[in-house]
């Protein structure tokens, strides 16, 4: 019966991977449903750090089956290198554990070249994409000329499809962007090899999940990106090209809506964004730098996928309410509460202002987010290091008050709080 979905409640990098790892302990199937290797999910177990881009973070628990759903776009070269990296540290990554939906789409070298070319042409108006070919791959999917993962079942035919596509997009790259295109024949040869390696993984994942749900097995959907990066409901055009919100899990796995049980929104205790686009609570001062960290700690705010410094700011309650609405959140998980230790005052955006009007809820789609000024309330901070705390009543009162304020404002219960990157550094309520 139950499908539980983990979604990013902000602009991505909320800690979805580590929360997926936590909940995967009680799930049999863990599935990614959108995006591709634009995602970077870090999971710390003991002194091992796993950086996953395509394979669900549930893979670290040996009992799970991991699904790459139909809503994803896959770079086969990256997928193979991720399989090899996991295998090298003793994680089982055979086709009995990993199932790729035949309806997922394939990213080609031409998509990657186009992503870069389009960003270059946008100049100052660039989106700040990860340049992984995500947008162009979804564009081909929507235009009904994409290449599905099922094509890998016949490697020679896949090679032909790739060659044709690279030739077609090569013309665009030369004529429109004046860029040297990838070599179609080299792409074909490489993709024939990728297909030979990956074809045992292609599976009817929709049926697999349906069967599991019928048997009352818990299926956990691991979101990538975040609510405000959703193609329809995010800060368009500064969004990704898929649907990271909870309904995207139904679409991207082929599950009926009645199966949805928990919708877990993961939010950081502050706000971050990587790439361009509006960010009302962004801080350009030393507090922003404090939240970001220097880059010395593995959890400091530098992108897992691209290494870019993330923009940082105060937690935006108005956007968290919006995330609760568009996802239908049943609970919230707050990560990185430990990072706020040492601040005298913490600010929480509880309203937006524009043209003399004040709003507690976003009055429109978040496209024009840049036109609002956030209204803040100040809360007392705390000095204590939180990293060893495992129980709610051991948290400093100020930290408890902050969490309770988030809960009161969003009207959604905060059930899990994380106070460090390592698997065990969580407080459950
Ligand atoms: P995701 O994309 O949502 O999975 O998040 P990322 O993995 O890109 O970014 C979250 C970063 O914060 C990772 O480096 C995590 O290891 C780290 N992290 C997660 N939760 C906590 C926490 O509670 N405290 C600290 N200090 N780091 C955390
Ligand atoms: P995880 O799953 C943060 C952002 C990019 C850019 C925009 C479009 O780790 O949270 P794209 O390459 O998707 O066309 O880029 O979306 N973006 C992310 N930001 N975390 C992510 O994934 C992201 N995936 C895409 O920075 O602003
Ligand atoms: Mg990430």
C-alpha cells in the first residue's frame, strides 16, 4: 500500500540523500523519480562518504532494491562510473538490486554540448545549469524524439539512434551556436558499449513497484532537486526541466495517487540556492559566509555536483508554507540545525512585503519572487554544539523554540531534526 515520498522543500541540497538513507532502513524499494546527474546526494556512514548522482541513496543498505524511474534522464557513462565506484567499496550493484525503467530517457553527448552552448548564449541571463544536458534531454523527450532506456536492449540499434541524434543536434550546434559538435560515430561506438553493460538492468519498474505496493511493502521515493526548482511550480525560468515535487513521484514511477502515504519535506535550518534566480532571504554579509562555511568541512555549502559555492540566507517560512501546499507535506525534516550554533540572533522570514502590502502566504506563483522584500522575526540563538545531541529534550531551549516556530508557522509537524552529516546524528520526535 504505502508510497512514501521525500522531497526537497527549498532549492535543492536540503539533505534528501541522508534522509533517504535514514528511511531506507525500513523500506524495501528506494526509487529516484526525476532529474539525472544534476543531483548530488551525499551520505556519510561512519567515516565513509558516498556521493551519489543517479543511483538512489538507499543503495547503501544491502537489503534494498533501487529503481531509476521513468521520470529520470540518464547519462549512461556517469551511471556506469557510479556503479563501479560503489562496487569498489563493496556495495552490491548487480541487476538483481538495481532496476532501470525502460521509459527513462538517455542523455547524449549532444545534449551536454547543447546545455553548455545555450548557457553561453544566454550570457548575463544564464540560468546557472549544471551543464549535464538535463534541459536538452527533457526537451527531446517532450518533443517526442528522445531515446528511451529500453533502446539499450538492442545495443546496435541504440548506437544508430544516438548517431542520428548527435548528427541532428550537431547541425544545431554548428549553425546556431558555432560550436564544434561531438563526433556522431564516436558517440555511437561508446553508447553501444554502455548499452551492452546496462541492458541487464532494464526492467519493468512500474510493475515491480505495483507488485510491491500490493504486498504492503514500503516503497520510498527519493526526490532530487527541490520544490522551487520545479518546472511548473518553481521560480521559472530558473528551474530544472523536471518535476521534483511530490506528484512528480507518481508520474515518474507510474504509481496511482491513492498509494501516497507520507510526504516528507526536507528543509535546511536556513536557505540555500546554487545557480541563478531570485532568493529573497539571501545574505551577502558575514552571516551568509558563516552559513556557507569555508569549504573545509564536507558539509560546507559548495555543490556536490559542480563545486560551486551555494548562496545562503535565512530560512524562508513563506516559501516553506508554499512547499507544504504544492507537495501536500505530511511532515517536515529539518537538517543542518547544528550549523546555526554560535549565532546570537536567528531570523526567520514570516512574511513578504510589496507595494505597501504584507503577505504571510505567497500571493502568486513564485516567478516574480525577486519583487518581494521579506519580513523577519528575530529569535534567540544558542552557543551549544548540537552534534552529540540525540534527544529533543537535550536541545537548548532556543533551538527547540526555533523548531516549534517553524512547525507553528507551517502547521506541519517537524518529525526529524539532523544535527550532523553522519547517519546517527539525528533526533526523532
Ligand atoms: P541533497 O542533494 O538534498 O541530498 O543534499 P546534499 O547532499 O547535496 O547536501 C547536503 C549536505 O549537508 C551534504 O554534505 C550532507 O552530508 C550534509 N548534511 C546533511 N544533514 C546535515 C546536518 O544535519 N548537519 C550537517 N552539518 N551536515 C549535514
Ligand atoms: P539535488 O538533488 C541544487 C539547479 C541548478 C540550476 C537549475 C537548473 O542535489 O538537490 P539543471 O542542470 O537541472 O538544468 O539546472 O537547477 N539544480 C540544483 N540545485 N541541487 C540540485 O540537485 C540541483 N539540480 C539542479 O543549479 O540552478
Ligand atoms: Mg545535492
